[in-house]
């Protein structure tokens, strides 16, 4: 018996000595917050969990977790293709920065959740802050504490990062918004809304890129359960958009919301805001930086060389994971 | 005697012109009711740029058995006052002790708490602003925690109700949506400021022209506009009001109007449906001769649209003439049906 145990221990030690290929789990995480959404988005979401190399060999070790929210028009698969997260996690670990990265898929009927608390899309703010965090803490060896939890995202995901940090204080201690979209209040024109309401179901199904950005925004921020088939506010009268529709959108704009959520933002350990110098969002993101300055919200601000998407992969390696390595407790 | 009157008159004349805030005589206090006037410290209000008091006056009305049943705990109803009045005068006007006694006689005992949120501009708007202070958090956290620590409350969500009149009705909506986990049930009486506030170039120009020392004399409507502006579009770099005016270079500054809009209950409902659905019960009412009847009907319709269950009544009355009666006869019985005890 004793010999067997010894042999077993030796085998385990040998196993641990071999460089272990880090594991990527692709799991489903149910969202109670998404149940009953009117768009028919799946409440069971695909989620990538990128584990650090030592995870399986160090059975008692716990790790900080970085949540990453992807951008609009594609899902988590495409973002992993772009960012190659496991490779980034392995490289960070090799540099002494071991952490778990979690990326949920938030592709919806209109190609992006836009992180609203909406009956039409489902409440994707709460999904991230409660359902997903709760599941990951229950099923992985995380350090289940805000001090060891970071939130990040690109574009729509950068928007979600700022918004969720405002709405759910105490879940994440540091946040990283890469080229966040949708910071200024959305002011859709009657023409934009009418273009959408004139689309046939076939056109909606065939739309690519940003072709459904208007309905995605409306479904997340201006839901209307009494207005089928898409259950969004579409009020236009005599060529004028219903001011209340716009008000509902504005109530989801981080630039507009910031003065109401200063305590939440100032309570974070660290904030990174960044954008490429050739990004169409440069001005919008600079406005957010200026608003942070005006209200005394400490943050790191960087304008890097690049456009909206060409540096995502590189910045995750050079800045995002090191940022969380510096700020999350391990 | 004559000399006394003369002195009193002189004092009145010599006193600096004060704001036109509403006052009411002290109410009768029925036998068995205990009233305590306390101060509650508000960490959420510290550092506000208007210099509003951080230690707030609060009226606490205790039910008859509170003194005689030392082990009993009670549900608490937080009652938010309107614009241009303080908590004590609102408590006076609403005759809260009699309302508590009447409900106690019917077997429904509550602690009723009336905080004062009067500010430099005449009202906090129960908003989260670096200029006025974070009055949402003051109510939902500082005040609730003080009560739970110092009184025999039922210190859980199930034991707490939130109600307010006019600006306090507005406060009930926005605090309810922002801190739903704190209160079991909410009721808005004649809520103001439900729809997004708008301005014309003329009205915005007039607002921005009010001298800081002239606020108190600027009239109810103007003061309410100024209070809204500092609560919803604060600017720490723009003294003395510390506000972003809704006008810039002779035109409406839409970015300021947008920030106001994001504080509108009507605009907020669509993004806070789960919060509203999480309440045990919601109620709202307004008088048929109240100028706010249309606005309050809109939020009733918005709740209907989202299938958010609520009681709703339009009764015969004005903005103020029936509210005390309805607090005693409708609102407290509503909480009696829903709060734990």
C-alpha cells in the first residue's frame, strides 16, 4: 500500500514536472438574468475559460480572474480568433502573471447585447456581474473576492465594462476599457429608425457588420414589450423621434451617467481607458477621459498608435494582462 | 406686552430675507405616540460643494407599543418630503403622529421616519450629485443603517417601505430603482419630475442669470429648476453654483439636457424593469386637479407597458389638499398589507 502510494506520488511529481499545456474550457453558463428575454436569446451562453498553465498541477492554488467582454457584430469565437487568449494567458504566466481569463459570448439577435438591463435582450449587465461571476467562482479555483476580479472589454465590451462598473460596484476592483464605444448619448434620426422598421425579416437575417447597430441599441436600451415583432421602441411622429425614446437611450450613456456614479468609479482601485489614434472613437473616448478629469476620477489614459481593431491582440499582451497583474490581488 | 410685540416685529424685519419655504404648525401628538427629533450623519453627503449640512434633521415617530414592548420590532416607513419645505414642517403638515396613531389603533404599528433634505437650492431632488451630495445613498444607506442600529426596526428588506410626496415621490422612484434591495414596497404620492425636464433658450438664459445670492428670492419654479440643474448636471469646476448650465453661447446645450434626462424616472423605467419587479408592491396616486396628473399617468402607463404590477389611483384633489389624509388612509394601510411584522 505504502509503496503504491509512493509510486503514485512519484508519478504525480513527474507529471507536474512536464510542462503542462494550459487548458481552455468552453462551457455553458446559464443566465437567470436572461430568462424570458423577448428576443429569444439563449439564456445558456457559451463561455471561454482560459486557465493558467499551473492550474491543473496546483490543486490548492487559487487565481485572480479577468473577465473580458467582446465587441459588437461577432461572437466570442471570432474574438478568440483575433486575440488568441490562451496563448496570451500562457505568455503572461511565463512572465509570472498567472490569472484566469473568462470571456462570455454575448452575440444576440441583433449581433450584440449592448449590455443593457433590458427585457428584450435580457439583462446582460446582471448576467456578467452576478450569474457569470457566481458560476465561475463556484466551479473554478478563483480568489472569489473583488480585489482579485477585473473587468475588461473592447468596443461594445469596453462600453459594458464602464457601465457594469457603475451599476455593480463591489464586484470588480479594477477595470480596463479598450476603445469603448457608445459613450456619448445616442441620438438616432427618424431616418435611421425608419430604415430599421422597414427591414424585412430576411434583410435582418442577412445583415452584416454594423447593419443592425440601431436595433441592437434600441433593444438593449429602449425595450418595448408591447411593440412586436422586435419589442423595441420605434416611435417616430411627423419625422420627429419620440423624445422619450431618446431619453431612454441617454439614460444608458456612460458620459451622461458618470456624474451619478462618481462614488462607484472613484471606489475602483484602477481604471484604464485607451483608444487608438486612428480610431473613429478617438473623440468620444477622449471626452470620457476629460469627464473623468473634470470629476476627479483617477484613471490611466492612453492613446496608442492604431485603429479600432488592429491592436487588440497586441494590447492584451502588452498592457491589459500586465495591468491586471499589477492591480489584482493574488 | 406692546414692547414685546414691537421687538418681535423689529426682529422679523431685521432678519435677512429668507427663502420662501413652506411652514406648518406643529401637529397634535396623540397619547401613546412618541416623537423624536434626531440628527443623522450622512457620510454620503460629505464634501458636497453647496455646503449642505451633512448632519440631517430627522423626525422619528414611534408607535404606541414601542415604549411598553421592549422586545418588539417594527416595520419602518421612510417618508420623503417635497420641494421648498424641510422634514419637520412636512411632518407637521402631514400630521404624521395622528396617521401613526390611527393605523396603530387598527392594529398596524409602524415607525415613520421623515428626513430633512432641504438644500441651498430648496431641495435635494434625491439625486447623486457632487454639488448637492448623494442623497439617494443618504436615504438608502446612511439613514436606513442609522435607524436599524438605533431603533428596534425589522432590519431587513421585508420590513422597509419608502414613500414620498412631489419631489419626494420623484425620490421614491429614483431611489427605488437605484437601491431596490433596500425596500420591500414603495409608494409615490403626486410625484414630480417624472418626464425629462426641458428648457427653452429664454428659460435657460433666465436660469443661468440668477445671482447666487438671489436664489432664495427667485421664486418656487426657478428654485426648482436650479435645484434640478445642480442635482443632475453638477460641475465641480464652475462655482458658485457648481453646475453646467443648460445654455451655452446662446443655444441650448443638449449634453446638459441629456444628463437631466438620465435622471428622469420615465426614461429610467425601461432600464430598471427587474428592479421594479423585485418590489413586493408598488403604488402611485395623484389628485385630479393636480398639474402633475398627466405626468404621473405617463409613469403608470410605462409600468403597465412593462407588466410591472402596481396600484394606481387618481383621486379628487389638488397637489396638496388630500395628501395627509391619503397617507393615513391609503398609504400606511398599503404598507400594512405588504411589510413584514
